[in-house]
């Protein structure tokens, strides 16, 4: 995996948290609470966003690259989707295997 710029990582983390919080609000039964949703969004957005960026060769949202608006949108979508899906997966496993 190639190195990811710190700005790109920040976009992944922030949009991952937003995606997980929205997923928790939409699907209340799988919500992990405020702190749990935030942590799930950080993990999902960071890891998933980096994987999506690498797999699909998305342009980085970095100051060195000129902060292209579409690069920021691509990275935000990758982080948002990853945070959203990660919270759903964790919440579903939690509800199936002994959570509340």
C-alpha cells in the first residue's frame, strides 16, 4: 500500500465519523451510542478509505496536489461510505451475537 497524504487521511477520518453517525441515526437498533459510532467511523473511514483509495487509484486530496475539488469529493465519499458500512456491519454482528 502506498503512502497516503495526511490531508487525505484527515478527510477519510472526518467523513467516516459523519457516515457512522448518520448510519447510527438512520438505523437506531445498530447504533453503538455517540462514542461507539465515532470510534467505528474513525476505524471504518480510516482503514476503508485508505483501501478504497489504493484499490481504485483515487487522486489524493493533498495540498501538494493542488486540493482538487473532485479529489476531495472522492476521498470524502470513500471515507463516508466506509464509516457507514463499518458501523452497520459491527452493529449487525453485535445484535446477532449477544448485543442489546
